[in-house]
């Protein structure tokens, strides 16, 4: 709600690392809406798969926070921090089904790929 009701046309903080303008606010609303839809649509599947744990929406929100940081980043270090915050939560989401071997393998492969790309 605060994103939509912002009165400033553009704001720059953290010495230019974070920019808040009209386009970034629009994309942030899209990302937040997509996260909300993801949480709502996945609740039935998680209940049927016996994976309905409280960590799932928290991980989705952490990944969304990383996306919001990525959207407003105007500096490579801010971009990297947003990417890492988003991807660390997504590593855990990829391996969320602890009993499934395929999910564990997917989480491990995603983690190795992310670690190599970060290096």
C-alpha cells in the first residue's frame, strides 16, 4: 500500500545504491502480487502433499524481499545482495520436500550452481 501511495516521484538512498522511481514501484507491485498469488495457489498443493509447514510462506517472502531489492538496485553490490537473498531462499524451496530424493538433488544442484556463479 505504501508503494502505491508514495508521493515522491523519485528517491535515491544509500549513496545511489537504491533507487525508488515510478517504474520500480510498478514492478514491485507486480512482484508482490505474484508472490501473493503463489502463496494462495500453493496452499492446496502443500496440504495434499503433507508439506504444509509455516516455513514456506516465510521463504517466499524472503525471496520476494530479494526481488524487491533487485528491482531497485542501481549498484552492482546492491544487485548482488538482492540476488543472493532471493536465491538462498529459493535453494531451500527447491529442496522443501525433505523426504523426496529428487527435491534434495534439485536443491543441491541449485546450490552448487549458485555457489559457482557467485564465485
